[in-house]
C-alpha cells in the first residue's frame, strides 16, 4: 500500500460522515425508545464469540458470512458476529432463564465476509427485537407490528409485507418421504421458483400422487389473499399440519389488515427464508421501487436447545444503514445550528447555555478563526442588540 492509498477502506466497509452519523444516532435513539415503550429490554452481546456458539441454528449461509480468528488465549476458533439473533437466544436461554415471555432488543455492528443488501455493505448496523417464551399468533403479530413501526419511525411508508410459513414445506416434504438431501435440493429450487427444475426433480424421485402435485403447486402459490383459499383446495389431502399453517397465516393476515389497512399483504407459500432455523411464520418488508427486502423475521422455536433450554421464539431484524439510505431526511442533515461569536461577554455565555439546555445546537466561534457562520454550516447566528443577544438569520 502506497502513502496515497492509506486512506482507502476495504470494499464494503464504510464510515459515517457527520450528516449520516447524526441520522443514524437520532434514529437509533428513536427506535430504542420505541422498543422500550413496548416492554423490550436492551441487550449488548459481544462482537466476537466462540464459533460453535455464534453459529448455532443459523445454518451454512451464516457460516460462510462469518469472519473467523483464533483466540490467542485458548487456541479455540472464534467468529466475528454476522447475525445477532443466536447471541440473543443464548442470553435468553443461558443468562436470563426467565419462565414467562421475555422481550429483548439489540442494536450493533455485524460484519459479513461478502457484501449483503442492496447497498453492497459488509458492515451492517443490525437492529432487531426477539420475543421468547410464547408460541402463538399473539407473539408473532406483536413482532410483525414492531417491525412495521420501526420502518415507520425511519420514514419508510407505505410498506409491502410478504407472509409465508416454513411449516408447510416441512410437512409436505415429510409426507412425501423426502430425506434430508432431497429436501435440501427441493428447497434450493423452490427458492429460485425454478418450476421446470422442480417438476424434473419430482419426476426423478418418482413421488406418488398427491404428494408430487402438492409439492409442484407449492411453488406457484403466491399472490394476494386469494392464495389462501386456493391453497386450501390444493392441499385438501395434506393433513392437519398444513391446514393449521394456513389457518395461522389467515389469522395473522386478518389482524394486520385491521390494524394496518394501508399495508399491502402478499402471500408466498414457497418462501423459505431462513429455512434452516425458522419453524413457522416468516415475513419480510418491502417498499415500492426496491426489489430487495428491507427487514425480515419469523418464528424460530427451540433455537435455545443447544444452550440448555428450548423456548418458543419469534423476532425480526433490519439494517439501520440501509434504512438511512432509503429514508427521507433533510438535505442539510439535521438540526440547524446557531453560531455564537467569540466574545467573553457573560450575557452571551448565559444565552448560549440556555439555548443548549433547550435543545438548540450552538457552535462557538474561536479566537482568530476566519470561517464565518455560513462557513461553519450555520444558518442562524447570535448578534448583540443593546445588552441582549438575539438570534438572526445569516445573510
């Protein structure tokens, strides 16, 4: 690296300039206050952990996204967190050990080995909430609502919401007698909506009807609320697990339509986001003009089993940096500052302190500086009028 290159950052690693940093901090506080008002308690997991703990339940994808290093004290392999959800599950299961519902929230940097999200970042500011200890519509609905309110707090509205249920695919695959390898192959094709490949795969497996037809149709069932009624006909012979999953989706959707009539709902019964650890409802939020999700979540019961205590769990997460890039914000980046000249007058000092105490942002001039109020980014300034200091617009 030459002297001219020392300022370069690695690809996908960003630093926040004053305008962006102010937006991030303002909304960080706003979001955490929102979670606090809903009864969620803040936790701060470590940035690195032993690898076997860090990757619990997250599957192969997070393994590939995790930077790994050797602990010089123990020789054990550690990882830099790429997702905070397993860490929060460990805290609930091993540290808190609560018996009733536990509500936890978090916000912190996660690091990925490869770019993720539409912004191509490898350093995300992950924010999310998890609800442990309750299995049912009430907890899933609360978490979905909190995700929507998070996006609203960042100025992102209206929202398009996708709903799915991992339990349907699991039940259909089990009924068809697919082993783990075959289930994984079918999962990969369903994620790509590769219907001809799905048809060919099912043909080669020589599945009996109606299992073949139901798995094939699963990839076609996406759209509005009419999808639920269509699915009931397609999966009429699928058994109680699939019927219960459809009922669950319908109940969640009905509640959301009543609470958020301006949120457009979309159902995708082959959406298996987080399939390796999700166990039930899955959901993702989109905004018009963006084809990639901006927040996602779902139910992941029993993730705490490896930590010694299996508990029902549901939650969501998003990247605050991505929300910043999408959200509406002032062109100047935030609160307009007031410039105070360099002057030893006691009245000026009192005026500055009073303004700061009231929430105003005041920039004091320094002796000998040549930059004026405008050069300092201030559109207002304190000027003397008799024995008083008053705010006036900068010419």
